């Protein structure tokens, strides 16, 4: 079976490893210096690195005569021409229970919305964003300390296993894709650095701040700028009651307060969060 995998991040690597172990990947398309490039080199899988998809790329993929294209955490739009190349189908591993949370940031958007349940969807890819028929879905109950980082790791693990099942069913002609209910569709946006900014003069509630910290980890992070040790520095608030001063390693809130004379005054507006003990991890 010829499977071409499109992915860029450490999260898409999770799915790629599962698919390669189960079915074998014939080719990988990624960006330069990505975790997928290193994986391809180590596993001796032919690969292509590029910053954008063009007609020459499509022509090359056509020459491979793939059975499936699989897209996971890739970030670039595949053309209609490219989507129609494989013998069987072009599949996307999407990190939500579609039709909710279509678009580029389903995981952080799920946490920001206070959802208790998320999941992964395997869909047929079309020219409309995440609107294709759904082959399969798998639910996942978020833990109280869930971050975007931990959620993506879990969903890519579930998605890798699920897409293997879907591929096997498609080949056996046992797949039963279902149309999405467009009336229930919701959409996410690209996250910006400014989304994580907080104003210490008008801070969010401790509950909302906790949600933001988890949703925006690892990017764009929750942050503010302030004068510290006679310099204007960026301060990041991290999960597990950690704080990171620009140019320094993460530290506990207690160490921050003890290490900087301005520390307590800076964290006073966030005192309920700063003085609380870290929650137990599952």
C-alpha cells in the first residue's frame, strides 16, 4: 500500500509513527528541519521538504501513484487536483469532533470554551475547510489540567490508530462515511501572539486565567511586559504554577517572588492563582 503523509510538527510525528508501524509510509511531505524530516531520514522513507505546495509538487505526487494521502498538523492547503490523486482517498486527521471546531486551532479553542469532551475525526478531504464526510470519530474526556500540548499528544495518538482502521475498512469496502451537519458547524481562528497578552491592571479572573494558561501552552503563551531588575521584560505564566522571565528558565511562583524584589507586587493582581498549590497531575 502506498501512503503519502503530510505533516510538520512533533504532534503529527505521533500519528506518522503509528501509521508507518502498521501500514508503512511510502513518502513524507514536510517543511525543512521538521521532526518529520528527521523521522523520514531515520526510517529511510523518501521525503520532500518545501515551504509551499506548487504544481511541480502535485506532478511529483501523481508520479508516486499513491493509494492514500494523509494530512495531520500540516498547515498548508492541498489543491483539489492533489486531493484527487490517490487511488482510494485523501484523509485528514482533525482534532475535534466535527462539525464543531473546524479550522486551524481546534485544541486550544476546545480548552478556552471550557469543553469537557473533545475527540478526533477522520474525514474525506474537500476544498472546504474540514467539511468533508466523516469516516470515524473517537471521543476523549479532558482531564482537569489539560493543556493544548497534552491534548494534541493524546488526539494524535488516537487519530493515528483510528486512521489505520479507516484505511483498512476503505480497502475492504466496509467504510461508511457520513455527511456533517452544516447547521452545527463552528469555526476556529489562527492564534496570534496577542491572544495570550494580559493586562495586570485589568487581569482575568483566576479561573479564566487558568484556562488561558492551559489553552495557550505551548503557544502563544500567557504573557505580560513589565519592568523587572531595571529592564522591560516579557513574563510568561506557565502550567503547573510556573513562571518564566525572559531569558531565564521556568521557575515556581515562590522562587519568582523570592528572587525578584518586584515579584510580589507583580503577582498581587493574580494572588489567588499565584498563592495556590499546583493541582495534582493525572
